[in-house]
């Protein structure tokens, strides 16, 4: 079996329907109806997926008139991916099956400033402890372990897996994390921003295939993951979503990035002095700019700092957006909610960097 064939558009459509049907399964006829493919094409695709161990029979279901139909289901344990979230001070690693369900998890303290060699070696050991060393899972199929998705603070080059200058950690600038980790682990590695991973997780799990939303992530930094028309929007140089360093006060306090009055600096300074309402107001002003620019369906708030004051942030950001919508005469303001997924959302989204493309979801 090769990954190229699996990734064909029609196969991805069939796999995504099998995934969303869950353990109760779906018949070939329903697959044909819902994909618009001919029953012959569906039979050909499902025969190959069964041969590869990705699909199994889930019993028979009575049908009107004719003989009972065989129902098929996805085999979740036929493939796995590791999601690795490297935060500034903590590492989270999850092992996910094909449906994205977490089957094992590890957490460890991390000093992102400890130097590339130390961080890469520590991360590699956690991945090996999670999935067994050397990296292999029972079954022997090339799909058994799809690879490792790594999510960490940006900016970075997603296509090449090379880090740019992470605010506060200049020593990482230019480091080829994807290639170094892939060589160390002997498996495929995909690198993306923590914000994009969080947004991908939401896109794959709950959001409709054409949903447009923004995940604002406020932890020790501030960034945005954007999903436009069901796809993570990364931009031409994969630099989209650098939300935190927009200037909202021209003569504001200096920011580590070199500008003055960045929303990240103002927001975190307000949190530090205990003024959560003030931080939410500043975040709301920047969020309202984003909503006006992109006309999205919903705004999601996540990250550690939001998690510590969920109600105040949702209320404060929502109030600014509602006020602006009212002034503009809009029928209704864009809703503001806490991002689903919680503390593990970024790590699970990192695993989806490998899983989602199989189902044609959220990512190219
Ligand atoms: Zn800045």
C-alpha cells in the first residue's frame, strides 16, 4: 500500500464518511449516495481499504426489500500518529489512533530556552516512551505509525519545518526542527505553529467542512489560528496568524519584537497587574479588527491565560465585538466561545497534522 493512493480524493471522501459513521458503520450504498461515486467505484475503494486493514465489516443491516446490506467501519487501531506540543515550559505528547482518539499521553517539564540539542533529545525520548522504541507498532503496515506532528510557538516555516525567531527564544532562529527530529526518530515529522494545530483540531472534530473561524491563543504569548472555508489558512510563506504583534497603541510600551504597543504586550501586562477585564478589553479590540477583516462565523478563545479566567475573557472580548457590531448595524455579533479541546487541544491538533490529510480534512 502506498500513501499516495490512500490520499486520492475519492478514497479520502470514503474514509471521512467511515470515520464520522463511528463503530456502527455505514453501507456501501450509503457511501455511494453520499459521495456521488458509482457503487462500483465505492466497492473498488472499500475492497482495497479492507485488504489494507483500514476497514472491517461491522455486521449486517436490514434494508427495504432486498437482502441485508453489509455495513463497514473504520478500524481505528490500523494507524496512529504522535502529537507533540512544545510549549515554553512544558511538553505534552499524545498517541492518537486513526479517529484522533488519544490512546496514550505523556507530560514533562520543558525549558524551550535550554538549546536545540537538549530540547530535541528530550522530545525524542518522550515520543519513544509513548509509542515504543524503536518507533514501531504491531501490524507492520507502513501506516501503523504515520509520523509525528510537532506544534510550538511561531513564527516558523511550515513547508520546510524550519523555525524563525520565536519571541524570547532567538537561539531557535533558522533551526531545521523537522529534518533533525525526523532523522533522530526515523519517521515522518510535520512542524506547525501551536495556534494552527489548535485550529486544525477544532476543524477536524466539530466544525463543518466549510466553517470559517479564528482560534485566539493567549498563553505566554498571543497568536491566532485561522480556518477559512474548512482549511487552515497559513498564507504564502506560512506566516499567517501572527496576531499578537499588531500595534494597537502607537506610543505604547516597547514589545520584545521591537515594535511598540503590540496587543500581546498590552494584554500580558494587564494580566500581570491583575487587570483581567482590561486585558480582555485590549484583546477584544484586536479581535474585533480580525472579525471585521475576515467576516468569520465564530471566534474561539484558548490558551493557558484564557483558561485561568475563562468567563472574564469571553465576556470582555464579546462585549467589544458586540458594541462594534451594533455600531455597524449588523444583525448579530460574531459569537465568542472558549475553544473546545482544553489543555490537550494543541497536542491532539499536532497529531491531526498527520491524520487529517488521510480524510481530506482541514489540511491539504
Ligand atoms: Zn510585538
